[in-house]
């Protein structure tokens, strides 16, 4: 039987559009047999997803995607198999996400100054938990308000460095995020390295620091990578002695990464799940 291992996705506990159980049912329906839910800085969706996975008969991995600031840039670190330390990580994450509501006010002020009013209330309508409000909720509001056609174009014209609606925020430190994951008995994976605007040299330094801190894997096959990037980051994993990971980064129907649509990892690469009992 073909195995579809998907180790990166989001629910309404962070910026996904579907409830945790709906995410699991969608993944299972599209052929995923091992799934990690990895909400941003938030563990609230795990219990519901775990139970839904049991009902659907698929294997579930407790995950998280931690927001990190590295040299002034936002980097994402996925933590997998953090089951043994959920309470401890949960405590640390409370601090990581504490700046979101205030950032949202400032984002909305910036958007208003650029001619888009009502974004604070608008974005909050999409956030199940106001303290988890983020850029994706703003992107959905910009679509609803008719300012942009889809969430992808919201991230071209707004919400990114240099564009209206972007407000920098200080997230966790790289070493700390990896440490929390390792202390929980989990594996730290550098998420979607192709998404960062770093020079080749800075990216190499990031991966080196990540590995020294205890990081074990790099996302090679993920929703926002091109086939060229699968090869590039597979090579980078090999060079640094890191395992490869794979995950759709599903957020919602029609919002980019989708379950059951990614190619398999190159079987020549060591995979992050090689040592798991599946
Ligand atoms: P935040 O944690 O609130 O800063 O939001 C980060 C989230 O915004 C990411 O996890 C993605 O869901 C979304 N995002 C950021 N950049 C893009 C992009 N270029 N295209 C689509 N979604 C993006
Ligand atoms: Mn997201
Ligand atoms: Mn991410
Ligand atoms: Mn993600």
C-alpha cells in the first residue's frame, strides 16, 4: 500500500479555515495515512484532531509550527511528536503568540492609511480565537472586501515586508524554539526554506545554526516549493546531514497546499520518519 505522509497543516486553532476534525477527515479522504497537525504557536487543535484520526483510522502526529525571528526575519520551525511535552511547550507558546492582537491593530491602522478600512474587525471575524489573529485572517478579509481576488494576491500587494499592512513582530528565538521541541521528545524541522528571502549564504548559515541547536530535518517537499526546490533542498538536507520532511501546509480549500497532491520524497533521502514506528 502506498503511504502518504503529510507533516504540515493548519486548522481553525491558528489560521486554517477548517476545524481540526474536518482537517483530519479531508486528509484521510485524500489518501493521507500519517498526518501531523501543525498550527502556528498553538496546541489547542491537537486533542480533537487526534480523536478524529483515530476514528478515521489514520496515524496522527502531535505537531506545531513555531514562529521564530532570526536576523530580523520570520522563520518557521515545525515540531513533530511533541506529545510528551505538550504542557511545557504550551506555556512557552503563550508568550510567543501574546503580541498578535496588538500587531493586528497596527496592521489595520496601516491598511486604513493605505485606503483599506475596517480590517481589524474584518480579520477578527475570521479568527476563531482573537489571540491567534494573523496575516491569513487579514488576507481573507481583503478578499471578502473585494480588494484582492484571492489570498495569494493579498500576500503580493499587502501584508509582506515593504507592503501596506506589514508590521514586524519579535517571535521566539531559533535556539529556544528548537530546544522546546527537543525537550518535548520531538523532532524540529525547518519549514519551507524556499519561502525565506535570504541569500544562499545566509540560508546556509541558518541551516547550520538550526542543526547545531538540535534541529533534525528540513522540509523538502511542501506546498510552496517548486520541483526545482525539491531538488535544491534535498541536496541541502544531505549536505548538512539533516533528514527530509514532507507536508502540504494545507490551510483551506483553494488556499494553496492541498492534501494528496504532493509528490513523494526522493527515496534516496533519509526521511524524518525513518526512525518512527509507523
Ligand atoms: P503570521 O504568523 O500571522 O505572520 O502569518 C503567517 C502566515 O501567513 C503563514 O503561515 C501563511 O499562512 C501566510 N502567508 C505568509 N506569506 C504568504 C504568502 N506569500 N502566500 C500565502 N500565504 C502566506
Ligand atoms: Mn499559516
Ligand atoms: Mn509556515
Ligand atoms: Mn504552515
